[in-house]
């Protein structure tokens, strides 16, 4: 076996290993989201978060992947659309590549490794929505929206940014998906929340928010640990090759941002709430991870610490902000994925450092130094353009699809079902048979 | 370091990495099985599923591995029987190999990597039994049976199929163990259930089954996610080498079958039970994974989707079928591992595609195209022969061993202990101290 | 790409992969420790075990790593102290290495991969303390101690043993950290326990210990499975290179010791407590893992089985021993990490086998055969010297730091808070909202 073949084999091992870690994040989301909701809705959330990856697999295979990575125009992919079945001679790369998915021709692994790695990212975007609309959405309605996000909404912006579309051409950078994955999921969640309205009893007559406590913080903590673990696939894996300098650096920036966000969120919670609230600590971690996702490969280790510190503050403020607006997000998905997805995307424009990127092999001619590195606004401008255009498109698309679902099949369960819990109403089964639970909590 | 040494190192990393994932499936089984049983028996199930891998390690090291992979005759291994201590110059392969475990000489990794990878598969077969006999079996009796399955029952059929025995010679193919692991575990479980009888109160006087609900569906969901994750070790790892085309393809077929089975099981449950039952969704996933285990390396991506769709339907029907026969299987182990282990094994005979296998490097002269690929029955016939002969041997062996245990030490706890729960009776400790639980549930 | 570059890439993949597994052990500790405590303190333990890795990351980055691995004298590192920012041309090795962290110049991976791998080990030492001081310590006081252990206590002994300090020079061997990580964590825990005193109600007037049951043995079991899984990163990863013979051998010895310890602990518990106690089975596993950590790369497979068997017996006896002394350790951290950390360290002196080590490439001129291998006491003497000197230093340092914290901010929560639970007192939130729980349990 020659060195070239060995490199393909090693890169494939790396891509699959990290893809498995990202797949595992589905467990993390399921545990965080069910743990932060009430026991009477646990089965429903678990069922949603479990089935959503199956739906992602089917929808992304049947259509989404082709739309995202098929050769096409600046807006969508047009070749090899269905069943990821276009011509492709991977693991050939560069000029040796012949096929219709040329936006992925830079990574030298077999086609199904590419597909699978991209699939687990699509699945993440879809699962983000679940927590935000929890405790009141109809099971069937959620499933239909999940098909739409995986088959259409996510792949289109994905094409713009990672599939050779117009934002890629403009020099927009999002290394592992602060925008592609997290803020897309966040905007879809926001649209859903606005059409669904808050849970019964969440906002009192005087406008104050009533805390609705999660039923199992051990599960929620478990979930965040799993997500932190999975993020070591998400970010370092997005190299799609075992480039030692890059993957070591990205593991470091990813972890440091998460750790610093935990500390700053804990501090903010201690100051604002008088006691360090575990749910804030946990969401702080996720905030740091989301924020470092776009810039992880372009910024220095020191910058990643600063990004994390900011993210941890931001997520705590965002939780209070959304509650002030009566936007009822049971698990804080908007504060984590939307607010920090946007911040992380902009952070590329603030902290990108071409010296660092060159050293670890992630530099590109199209990348400019960030505002805080050499005082130029170029990169920040492009990043802001990306944030705004993705927001506009995804909000329109998500409102349209949620709206159609609302008209055709309804979005929200009946009041009695919401009060009694969706577990019995939607699934005919309880999560904790035999335990004494106060279902009016 | 030369390329040949690097290949050995890379293959070893792959084999160990995937073996660790398969090891981790023990957690998955422990959580699924305890979650689907009642709180009063949770400690007992956890203890069984925890200790069973320790027993597997000891029993497979002391005897099982030699019996399975030692050079011998068509039925059992005879050389290097005890303590896996026969001569072996791994990682030498092919003609360069000298040693007594020549059935594994095709994979170029150090001996203990081979052993460890095989060990975690043995452990899986043993842990399957635990759920099926749960909530009524004596702890000690289960331990003794576990020794027997790991030291003798599993290694013998393993020798037939993977150890160079008679089924291997006849061209029987089971890539990652639908038969070797899952249906062997399933037949052992069936024998145990038949000798134990149903749990008190499961079948009413009029013959109808009374649902006995699991006490923690969050744990059950967690468990299935862990198993899905672990299966990316189970199937792609069974290459025992980092062959990029093969491992990427197998990751794809494995995941697609699981996803499709989730969707079809959800649909079947929705139709038959009026509401989508989470336990059916979860078992659907496992069914798809078990069914694709044998054919994952021999079938097209499209075929894997079909196999998954069938598996999801099959598992739901099997659950009702076994209940009709009053075969009380608390966690659905028979429907998952036995029914779909058999189906998956036959699926090789239905869908095997030599063009696909040749492309990814898993083809063999002895493999024929499946019935649905070129209309020939050859492969299906051999697969059926394997299913029947394994069933006959394992049922006889398992009945004999369970029978001896029943006579010598008894199989079932006392009625009062079963009603009060095995946690106090067998272990003197409760799973959820401080929680109000209705133990008659 | 040439073979040398490929080796760097492969080693980096291995180091990162195993580091991720060790990171994941934080989840294991969080679940074991919260599961073995009472529901009313679950949020507090989860918060401690979650935030402790964030603190470790910050403290080890800012100071700890430099103190441990910076070039310096026999006692501490002196160069490149702050922010791990000294000169370093990794992945260059041997004579090609130029930089200030020469104690790590033997491993050919990029600098941040080295740092991250070392960081997750530091995090483990810190998290061990959490369980031992649980259910009575102030949250803030624990955080301050965590900073001290990661920034100073752990790095100093780490420098002695792994950073080129005086114990390394004397031929002391601790492959993956029975002493460096586990007994250091254990001595810190012991000092904390002695200054804190037992939980209210733990020891009755007549001196007998009252059992205080854990609130969730499913979580505890989950945690130990995760730790067992993570240990496949801890021990095999400590090669910091993908050396096939070494990593396969170490995976085997690690697993076999764990399995044997499970079996011997189960037996001891069955004999002494009349019924096999799940918590003893679980702690048996951890004991075997801790004990094999130092010798895993230097002993035969057979010796690893013996080490495991002894560890399982030792942990059960240690639990009773510490209770006899009224040293109240809610989760058995001392019995696991201290007793078996010491035993594992001495086991190198008993079982080290230069023939085995030479075969797998872990031998060193400074290593002598163990007492049971060729009857010489040399290695055992050095190991004992290491145990005693680490004990002396860590106990003094830990008592000093715990003592200062006690004077300045207090160690223990108020009596009313301890009785009502630390979740409300320290965090203002319950772990299981909606569940009926008896908080006086």
C-alpha cells in the first residue's frame, strides 16, 4: 500500500470517527431537551428527537444532499439531485475529480463518507428546532416540518455557503456551521415559536414570565456533556482530513471557548440570579461551542477564549431578553443556537487571523483578517451580509412552511392535551410509569 | 516508518476504535433493558448487564476464543484453547502468518487487538439474553448461563461461521453477526423464556396480554441512541481494517437501514396502535440495525433502505406475535434480535450484490448474487441452511444448560420476591432511594 | 505525502481520539457521583462536576501546564509557564525538538494535541475530589480548591513523574497515572473530608455507620460504563502514539483488570454483605481500572488479571475500613482512587516484566523487573518512595489550601441547608421538579 492510499484511508477513518461523534450529538439534544421540559411531555420530546434523525437521513438522501452539493447555480444544486446518485469518482480530488458534487472535491475520501459526514450536520440543524417548540406542538406537524428543513431549507443555505453558492463566492466563512447549522436551526425555531405562541401558564396576566422547571437536570447535564464530546467531532472533523496541525488547533479552540463560556455564564448567573443556576451553566457551555463553530479554524487560541467569554455572557442575557419579549423557548434554543450562531459568524469578522490560519493550513485567499486583528472591516462586512441574507431567506421559508402546516393539519395540540401532557395525548404512554409525579407542574 | 508498518498501525487504530464503540453498546443494552422494565427490578437488570461483560471477558479469554478461532475441525477449534495463549505471529498475514488462529490471519493487526475485537462481539450476544429473562430470573442463575454462552455456545457457532468451520466452507455469509451474535443471543433467550414462563400478571385469565410499562423511557431512548452509535463500530469495524471504500459504504448502509426501520416501525405502530408508541420506534431502530448486520457489506445502498423498511414492519408484528403465543419478553429482545437476526441473515441471500461487493473490496468467490439481484436461489439456500442449523444447535444447547441450572439451582425467584421486586430480594438495595414509587406497577 | 508526515497525522488522530474519550470521563464521574448521592443534592454535584472541567481548562492553560511540563528543575517547571505559550516546534521529536517543553518531546504530535491530552488528565484528578466532599461542601469553596489543584497541586507532582523531575530520574514508573492522577485526587479528597467532617446523620451515637443510599443507581451504572469506555482512552492513549503492539496490549490489560475486579468485588460483596451490592460491583470495576493504570504497559496479560482480582477485593475492604474510621466518603472515592491508586503504583514494582515491555516497545533502561517476576526489590522500592513522597507533599498542600479556604470563606454549608439539600441552598433549583421525593432520605 502506498502513501497516497494510506492518506485516503486515514482521512476516511477521521471523517467517519468524527461523523459518529456528531451523530451522537442527537443523544445530547434528546437528553438536554427532555430534561429541561416537564415529565408529562418527556416521551413526546424523546420521540421527536429520536425520529428526527431518521427523517433527516431519508430526506437528505432523497433530495437534500443533491440540492446542497450538486453542481448548480449560485442558489441551489441542480445535478445529481435525487438519492445522492450523481456521478462521482471520489476519493479523487482536485483536477482528478470528475463528478457532479465538485464543491466537495477538496476532501479525498470515498463518496459515502462525504455524504454521511454532511448528513449528520443536517440532522443537527433539524434537532435544534425540537426543543424550542416543545410541550405544545403536534407530533405529526413537527415531523412534516423536519422533512422540509432537511430536504429544502437547510440544503439551500448550505449550498450558498458550503456548496459553492453565492456567499462562498463573496468570501463568507463559516468553518463548521455557526450559520449553516445553528442559526438556520435557530431561525426555523423562532418562526415556529411565533406561530405556536407560548405554553399555557408561561406568562402571567401582569406580563411576568413564570419559571417552568425541567423535570430532570441529571439528564440535561448528561446531554450537555454528550454535546461537548460530540463537538470534538463537529469542529475538528470539519477539516474532513486528518491534518494534524488543524485538528489539534481546532480541538483546542473549541474546548477553550466552551470552558470560558461556562465560566462567564456561571458568573453572569451568579450576579443576576444571586445563585449559579445549573441550566445557565449548561447553556453557557453550548453557547461557547456554537460561537466557536464558525471561527474555530481561523482564530488564535487566545481569541477563542475571548469568544467563549462573550458567548457565556450573551446566552444569559438572551434568555432574559427572549422572556421579556414573551418568546417562549422551553430549552433556551434561541439563546444558544440563534444568538450565538449569529455572534460566532460575526466573530470570524472580528478575530480571523491569517497568520494562524496559514500555520494550520486553513487559510484562503478569500479570507481577510478580522477587525480586532488588523482594524479592517472587510471580513466583518461579508459575515454580516451572510447573517442577514440567511436570516431573511430562512425566516420566509420557515414561516411559509409552518404556516402551511398550521392551515392543513394544525400546529398545536388541544388545551386539555397540553395540560395533561403530550405523552398520553400523542403517544399513549408515560415516560416514568410507577413514579408519583405532579403533572400540573 | 514504512508504509506497511503504517498500515498496521492505522488498521489497529480502526479495530480498537470500533471495538471500543462495540464495548460501549453494553451501556446501551443496560439502559434499554432497565428502562423498559419496572423500577423495582432496575438494580437487578443493571447488575446483570454490568457484570455480564466481566463474565464474557473471563470466559472468552479462558476458553471461548480458542474454541471459536483455534485451528480445529469443522465444528470446533482445538488448538490454543486456553487463555488465548496459542502461538501467533500477528500482525503477519497470509502466507507469512504462523500460528494456531489462522481463521483470523486475514486481518493484519496485533493479536490482542483481534482478541479484544472478538471479545466485545461475544459480550453482545450474552447481554441480549438479559432483557428477555428480566424481572423473574435469579441473579446467580443468569450468571451461570452467561458463563456457558460465552465459553461454549457462542464460540461453537462462531467457529462454524467465522472460525473456518463447516458453514464458512459452504459459503454462508454473515458479515458482522446477524446470526453469529444476534440470533444466537435470541435463541438462548427464547429457551430461557420458555423454561421461565411469563411474569406474574402478564397474561390474564382470558389469555389477553396486560401491558407492563417500562419505568424510564428516557433511559430506554438513551440506550437505543448509544446502540445506534455503537453499531457504527459493530458493522464498519467488522472489516478489521481501515479499507476506506468498505467502511464508508458500511457506515452508510447501516445508518440508512436503521433510519428506514425507524420510519416503518413508526408507521406500523401508528396504524396498529393508533398512536406512535415510543417503544416501537426504538425497537424499530434496533431491528433495522440487526437486520443490516449480516448484509451491510454485500448490498447496495438502495437495498439497505429496503431491508430497513422490512425490519421495521417485522419487529412490530413480531412483538404482537410473541405476545399472542404468551412468550413474555419484557424488552422485545426476541422481536429485535431473533426475528431480525434471522431476517438479516436471509437478506444476504435476497440482496447480495457482487458488483457492489467487488467495488468496496468485500467480494468473495464463495458469495453468489441474491435472489432479488439475479434471480438465483443459491445464496438464499445456504443462508437458510445456516439459520436452521444454528437454531437447532443453539436451542438444544441452551435448553440443556438452562435445564441443568433449573434443576441444580433453580431459575426463578420466589413469587413474593417477584412481586416485591428483585432489587431488594437479590441485591438488598433500591434503584431510586427517596422517590415515591408504586411497586405494584 | 510521505510516511513521516502520515505517521504524525495518524499519531495525532490517536492522541485526539483518546483525549476525547478521557474528556468524556467527566460525564462518567458526574453520573456516578450524583447517582450515589441523594436527590436533594443532585444539582449541586452535577454543577460541580460540570464546571470543574471548565476550571481545569482555564487553570491548566494559564499556569498548570507550564509548571508541569516546562523545562525547569527537579521540582517544578520554570519555562513557558503562562498560557502554555513557550517556544515549541512540535511535532519535531528527539534531537530535532527545540522548545521549552522537552519532557514531552518524545511524542511526535502538534503542540496543542499534547496540551489537550494532558489537560484531560488534569481534569480527571480534579473531578475525583468532587464526590468525596459531596453533600456538604459550599459550591464556591469547591471551585476555589479546584483552581488550586489544577494550577498547582497536580502539576507539581506531575512534573516530578512525567515532567522530567526527580521521581522520573529515580526510575519511578506510572504509565497512565495511578499516582499522578488518581492518588493525587485521592489525597486531596482525604484532606477535604477530614476538614469537612462526616455528613449529618452518617455516624450514629454508638459509632455505627448508617447507610445513606444513592438516589439513582441507573445513573451510577451509566457513569461507570462511561468511565470504563473512557479508560480505553486513558490507558492506551497514554502511548501518545499509535504504536500497534502497545495500544492493543494495553487495551487488553486494562479491560481484563477491570473485568476481574468486577468479579472479585462481586464475590467479596456476596460473602460479606450476603447479597451482591450493585454499588460494590461498580466500584470494583473502577478499582480495577485505577489499579491497572500505572502498570498497564509493563505487565503481562496474566498479571493484569491478578492485579484486577486484588483490586476488587481491596476496594470492598477499603469501603468498610474508611467507614470504620468515620471517614465519610459518599461515593467511595478514597477506596477507588486512593487505595487502588497506591496499589496500582506498587503493582509496577510487583509485576513489571521487561520481556513484555520490550515486546510492545514500552521498555526503558530505568525499569526493573518486579518482585514477583524475578525476586528483586529494586522497582518496588522506587515505587514505594514515589507513593510516600507524593502522599506527603499532596497532603500538606491540600490541607494548607483547604485550611485557607475554611478560614477565609468557610468549607461547609449551614446545617439547615445540608438537611434541606444543597440544590435549593446553593443553586435555587431542584433536580427533579414534579417528582415526589422524600428529602429527609
